[in-house]
């Protein structure tokens, strides 16, 4: 039986449901997690690591060639290299570490300690099926189960080793029918400021005028799924997304791993939104308190755990400024936008010490995506 994750009460509610009819009533889309682990190809053996290294080199070479051909400004080259690292983090982070190591050596022999640090990054950035916390943070960048969750990727270049992105491609091909509008909701006024915001809100109001009187929500092309008149405080929008599913060997800890990307049809990009790892019910490698403590440690010293209830813990760098009646975060993109990453740990029903899933969301990407779409509606 598939496991469904849904959004209820127009806010963040991470709970499981078995009736698709509920989603139709809520106006939300669903996604399913694997009911059991797969046993596919092994994860990152020597040959696959060489293939990833080759793919990373091809990616950077294409970016360099684009600069030489005049198709890309040289100022944009570091950002393009960053996208290559997001797509192939094991190779990209290792290469970056070695480059910095050689630079600091200034022509002298590279230290063994330095090489060991690079090797440690290589290990940490890769997905390790025996590590119950698939999160790696470095220089403000997040990597989840071997994939960067930081920069947008051109849809035409979507290639994620060990992941099947057919769901994301389906969503991208038909937003209205296949995209999923889930997780953090924001009032439209959370995006842009001043005259830009006025133009955007006027445009949005004109688009949905009359429609919301007859329907619970409106799918606004090039923006998102809007509930409620944007002129009221109750209005909230969710952006379209699709997922990529891990298809290599999970090991004995995980039951499934999914990456969710926001679909930007207008600009032909997909943007990392959140990643989620499901735990096998019988795994004994980590308890809920241990998971919460380790996720907090990896995210950084400013991150603390905030319990929503007996089964859900949010981990963030600062308390949420606004929550709804269900105590879920709302309007998380409100200025000054202190959140970059937010994690969620949810427990197995009736077993608070057993984690059911771990979720990591890139809030900065969510808010930047909203600004970008709002600018387009404002005619800019």
C-alpha cells in the first residue's frame, strides 16, 4: 500500500493518509513513498564514482566552452560550476577541496592531513546507507543523500545519479494535472516589496477575480495554487513541485528517499525544495531523540529543536514567527527571512522513540522562487 504525505488546513501538516479522496477535497496533490526498500544496483562503487567524476568534468567543461563561445558571461562561471557541484557533489566538493589545498600549499608538497580532509569530504558528501542521517552541510550548502539541495538546474540538463526523476518530469510536463502543491504555504504579500509588490498583487487579484467565488482554489499559471482572495489575510499559496526517487540500494536503515524540486516552467529550471528520507520500521540504528540531536548538530550551532506535538519536531535556527491553529509554520518567507534550512522529524504513530521520516527543506530557495514568479506576474 502506498504511503501518502499531504497538506491539510492549508498549512504544513505532515501526516499519513490512505484515502485519495481527502486530497481532492483539500485541493492538494499527493506523493507516495516506497512501502518497502528496493534492492537495485549498489551505491557508488569504484566504477560509478569514476562515472560521476567524468560527468562532473563534462559539466564544467561545457560551462567553460560556453564562456569561450560567448554564450555565457565569465562572471557567471562560478555559479555554473556550483550547479555542477550540486548535480555531482561527490566529485565537485572533492575537486574544490583539492584545488584549495594546492592553492594554500603555494608550490610546496601537499600535506597528508590536507588530503585526509578532502577524503573525509568525499565520504561525507556521498550517500552512505549505514549513516542514519543523510545530511551533509559545508560552507552554507546542504547535501542530502548524495545530492546538492542548493542551486536551480536547467530542466534540459536534469541528470541526478542514482535517482529516477520521472515524477518530476511528469509534473513539469503538466503542472495542472501532475504537480504537487505541498509543504510550506505563504500569503502572496510575503513576496516582493513596495511598488513591485503592489503591481504583483494587483495582477494576481485580477487573474483570480470571480474564480475563487466558485472554487476553493485557483491554479495560477506561472505562480502557484492559490487559496483565498489575495486581498484577505487568509490567502495562501503553494508552489508546484515534483519528485525524484532514489533507486539504488537503500541498505537496512532506509525505506525510501525522495527529492522535491519546484518547477519553474517560464524560466525552464527546477529548484531544490526539500528532501525526505523514510526509515524502515524495524531499524534500530537511531532513535528519535538521537536523530533530532544529530540533525541539529550537523545543521549548525544556531539550530534548535521545537516540538509541534508528540510526533513532530521542527529544527530551525530561530523560532517560527507565525504559526496557524495547528501550530504549523505559516508565512515562513516573511522578511527578514531568517530561515535558510528547516528540518522536520516525524515519529512512528504510537512509538515516539522510532523516527518515521526526516525532512530537510531549503527555505531560501522557496522564497527566492516566490519572488521570481511574482516579478513575472508584475510584468518585470
